[in-house]
């Protein structure tokens, strides 16, 4: 039985990325025993998985993109969460945008690629019973 998903962020500055997740996002963590320096593994809370096509049509326009994986963080109020994270030092790329599936903004992650912060407008699956 699969019990959880393990997400990975590959970073050019792992210590800065880990500090951001620990200090700005406030995620609890355990430390990999025997690791030097400490190698935290963060609890990220409930999760859900969506599968998006690499080719489709939207509003009459064809588009395509490469296969890849993406991390998004969900919130009930993207504007309030963005402001709270900015007060703790987080930076964002651009403004909050309505993408149809939710209100989104990209959060800069030190040493790594941006992560989407979004307020979904779709039904949420993370709280479904097992």
C-alpha cells in the first residue's frame, strides 16, 4: 500500500532553500540521522495529484509544453497568504492571476525554481476519505 508522496526540490543552494521552507513557510521537519550537515525532511501536509496534458486547446488556441513535474501550494485565501509570506520575507514573481482553475502567483524559492501558490476554484481531493 502506498502511504504518501515524497516530493523533491533540486536546489543550487540547498541550505537557503531548506532555511526558507523552515523559517518562512514554517514547515515542521525531521532530520536524516547521521547527515552532516543536517538534512531536514519536511512535512508538507495533505496533498493531491493532478495530471495535466502536454498538448491541448484553450479558448480556441492550441498549445503544448514539455513533460515535467510541478509543485503547487494550496491556500483558501491567496491574497492574505501572499501578504503573510511577504511579511516573513518571501518574494513573488508577478501579480495574482485567475488561471481558470484558481487564483495563482509564483513564489520565489531561494536556490530553486519558483513554486505556485494558489487558491483553487476546482473541487479539492486532499480531504477525501481513504
